[in-house]
C-alpha cells in the first residue's frame, strides 16, 4: 500500500511538472523541431486582410534596432475572450437576410477557428431592447398606469423571434462562449419619468427590478442560453439613448448591496455582476461602488467604454481594487470612418491598450448592420454605427471591426493569460500564452513609416517589418 501511495504521489508530481512546462514554455517542449513562427497581417490599405504570411524561424542571431522581448515568466490577467455585441438588430439580420446555408457558413466562420474562422469567444447582448433594435421593448411592457411588481407578465417573446435562435446556433458551435447581458432601460413603469428615454429607477421598484434580472437569467437558462455576466446598466450617465436609464454610483451601490446581490444569492444564481459599463473619464464611479464594503462582495468587476477619457483609467480602477476584474464592453466604428484610421486606433487603444490595462475582454459595437446602418431605434438610436458585418439580402461584407477583433479572437482563446512584452516606440504590442502553451504577440506599426523590428523569446530572435498602420499577429 505504501509503495502504491508513493507511486501516486510521483505520478501527480510528474503531471504537474508537465502542465507547468506547457503553460510557460511556448513551444519549447520539442527541441528537435525548428521554432517556426506563423503570422498574419492586415494593412491599412486593405491589400492584406488577416492574411497568413510566410513563416519565420527563431534563430540565435541578435538583431540590432527595435526589439520586442516576450517574457513568459511574468503573467498578468486571464483572458475571457474577444468579440462583439450581438444586438437584436444583428440577430434579426443574420436570421432573416441569409438563407440556412449562408447563415451556417457565416456562424462557423465567426465562432470557430478552423480554416478562415476567427474564433469569437465573447458576446454582449441587450437585456430588453438596445438602441440597435427596430423598436423599444422590455420583458414586462404594460399599458400606461399599470404596474406589475410580481412580474406576472414577464416574458422573453421578442428575443424568441431572432436572438435566441441565433444564440442557440452559436452555442452549438461553441458551447463555452461567454455571454454578457446589459440593459438599456428597466420597464417604463418602473421609471421616474415613465418614458423610454432617460429617467431613473423608482426606489419602490428596486426589489422588483432585482427580481427582473433573476427572472431574465433563469428564463434564458431555461431557453438554453447561459448568461455568464450582467452589467447593471449600459451607460448609466447617458440619458440620450433610446432606450436609456440614468443610475448614479450611489444608486448602483445601493441596488447591488440591498437588492440585486441578495436576490441572486437567494435564488442560487451565480452570474457575475459588473458595475459601471460606461466611459473611461469617470473611474471614480466604479471605485466608489467597490469602496462600499457591503456592495463589493457581490461585484465581480467594472466595465468600460472609450468614448471619453483615457484607457489607463482601467489600471487606476485595478490598482485601487486589484481583487476585482476589468472588462472592456463597447466601442463603435462609424460608417463614415476610415478603415486605416479605425484599424490603427482600435488595435492600439483596445486590443492592445485595454488588455495591457488589465481588461479580460475586448468587445466591439456591434456585430452586424444593413447597408443603411439599420436597424436602430428612432430619436436616440445610432444611425451611422457600422457593424463588423454589413448584411443585405444574401450578401455579407466584412468591415474594419471584423479585422480588429479577428487579430485577437482567432489566436487568443478563453483561458489565455497576458504575459510581459516591452513597449517599443512606434510599435505598441501585447503578448499572451494560450491554454495549449502557444505564445501570441500582436504588434501594430503606429508610426508613419516602415518599421523593422525583431522579436526575442528564450534567447532566440526573428526579424520582421510592418508598413505604417499595419497590424500583425505572431504565433509560436
């Protein structure tokens, strides 16, 4: 028995050593194989669109000039994934404008990594309508003057038309995809102004609204859609969207600690609660909630957009509360924008910038629109938001945010970890190690001229060059 016990201990130690080596080696496990580096390129002039290039080989030569050194020994946050908002409008276009074969092929391309697939691993959906739905709805709409504190009329009828069917197809391709839900507004009858736009949540309905979230999560689960996380309110400082709802930091803290947190706990719901979900100019908003000792235990982390402020606000929140997570949940590209400029800014600021500032994900807004940037709500819905895809009747066009996200999502799956890489002037970059032990480095040439550089890892180097505004993903 003693020998058998010792053999079991030895076996566990061997397995632990092997797993540890995989997570830190980035392909050093096979010294007999040449250290080949695969890489993919997108250029600002669109002559290359996430196109695979001729492989490179690590060697012992140390190159002069700009060098990016990748260090697997320094690890930072885990990565949940990269993706888009699957708005109700996006789901409707995918569900109604493509035939079954087109839709199946598109979803495989988006949510798998084989072949030309880009491996989206994270989606954000709206709880009720967002401003990129055809019209405004909640899950408990009533005639004027009526209320429903027991949520007897709660139902997901709108989502069952397009969103839930598309999500089920996606989950059949990637059952582990993470889904975040965000409300643009509570039902109108819960609001101070009783309007779809602006207003605040009436205190007498805090408990009802907490139960509304519980019912939503449970109903989606019953429909086969697991909700990994919720944000309490999309853009709580913005009353101009249709729909929208204003919530102060004080109101969010009160709602979380007295109502939402206890309601989720009581119903044994383990969906993550994420606060703020707004711009980087007000990091004090989530910090003040996390400073509340009663609210903090119910909160998983804070979410950000980048229409105002600087991306290092994420680090400010992380450094104040390092035990809580950071998420980047929304940034749009305009139908009037420039492919070259948007590619450069979004990769630098979000794919590289947000993750270097502790974000576990990066999400673009939104997955699909039609050639007229529809659908959207009236008087407060975005009428020039360009989707990652432009979908017409049986036609699909891939736009700049498709390539922005693809340079990360295809290569950096859920469970990857950010690792250290030094910053080089004109070459912003970020590095990861995947669950299978592969190293991934994303590099942007943010200068106005051709940049030559080398990548160093484990005492070996490769050399490469990028034209101005180009982005490359290296994997080995």
